[in-house]
């Protein structure tokens, strides 16, 4: 059911994106992922997190990359963004995030730009039930018999700041509140290329 839903979302997004005829600069991005933040901490599972920065795991280093594509549908103000994250999660297990959403420019002052985004997000990670002493403290789907734990949310968000180096490249930094008990950050670079006006 979730797979079919994601396919429909992807198809509609691509249809909108590639039918656009507005002149703009699209972006391809590659970011390093980052710092995970647990606003409430995760003391019951902190012993499973080798790269935590405090004893209750409020802050944990993750290692991974984010590949993204921004397709602008109105000037450089409104875009469709598709992103795929692959990383080692807080317990250094394979995890990923797939996201499609709308991005809106909040402001652009000189070389500085701020965007806000929202859209469907699918998350997965290797099952933590395989780890000794794991206690489920996050709202994530999966039983001890499953290979992966998953979660789908409609309203995955993003706050992204960009600093323009030149006409082709931006430095980007982002904050992603997946839901109210875990948030992530990233830092990377975006390549801008012109879309031909038709």
C-alpha cells in the first residue's frame, strides 16, 4: 500500500516538474549528513549509540550523504525537491530517508537565501530490535521479525540556508525536523544549472 502511494506521489511530482516551461535555475545538491538531535533525549537507548555527544543522547553524530534535485516551477521562488539520504544512524546501522516536497523561498538578500519546504517523507532503518537492550521510544513501525523499521509521514519539513559562492555553486546548510522527537542537520554544496526556456 505504501509502495503504491509513493509511486503515485513520484509520478505526479515528475509530471508537474517536467511540464513546467518557466525559465529558472535548477539545482543538484550533495550534502553531508550530519548531527541528529533528540529534543527529549533518548536515555533508554543511549548505550547503543557510540557517537553520542552526551550521556542521554540529546546529540548524536550520524555519517551519511544526501543527494537532492530542485526543479523550479516558478522563477527561483517555488520548486519541487526530491532527496535521498543514506546514512549510518545513531546506532551505526543502515538507514535512509526518501523525500519529495515543495520548496518556497522565504527571502533572498545578496548572496544569502532561505527556503522552507514540506512534503511526504519515507524513513527506514535496519531493525533496532536486533540490538541487545533496545527499547522502542520513537513512533516507528516494525516488529522484532522485520528486517527494517519504517515510518511514513505526509508533512516532513526542511529549513535550508544557502550562500551563493558564484553563479554555479551554493554552500547549503539544512535543518530537518522529521517529527517532534528527532531532528537532523546537514552541510553541503549545490550546483545550479540553467533550464532552457521553451
